C-alpha cells in the first residue's frame, strides 16, 4: 500500500476509483482511530509496518480535527508522509494552499 486517504465519504470514494484505499471520517473520533491505525499508534489494531502507506492523504477538515497529532507526527519525520488536500467545499478559510506556502518560502511570485 503506497497511499491511504482519510476524509469525507465522497473524497474516499473518488480516491478508491483510482486504486487508493481509505477510510471515511466524519468526526474526530473516527479520524483519530484511522490516523492511529495507519501510523502505528493504534496498538494491536495497527497496520503492520511493512503494509503501512508511504503517503497519508488527509482532507483539510480531517487535518484540522487532528491538528496536534498531525504536527507531532510531522515533527518526527516518519513515514507515512502526511499531505493535505482540500475537501469538497474547497480550501478552509485561513488555510494556505501549497502554492501559497511555496511562494512564501521562496519569496518570489511568478
């Protein structure tokens, strides 16, 4: 498994159509359970290390539900790499797009 997505039902279904597994999360409990299982923080219910994805795709809504856990995971620099994508409603208010973050980091606008 290379990729895994956690998000709204429609997002998970869309990724499943192109061969990416995922789990639906509509609240923090479901999102946290899926996140812990995929990252190995779920104890005995975790995915075995050799079967864990390399990239974990989270919708912005799920990422905001799990903000502390995601930041902690990213600081450890372990796989899976966590990537955020906009949900069905587009970007959440106050969130930067990847392009905006790159522009800010590089300091130029093309």
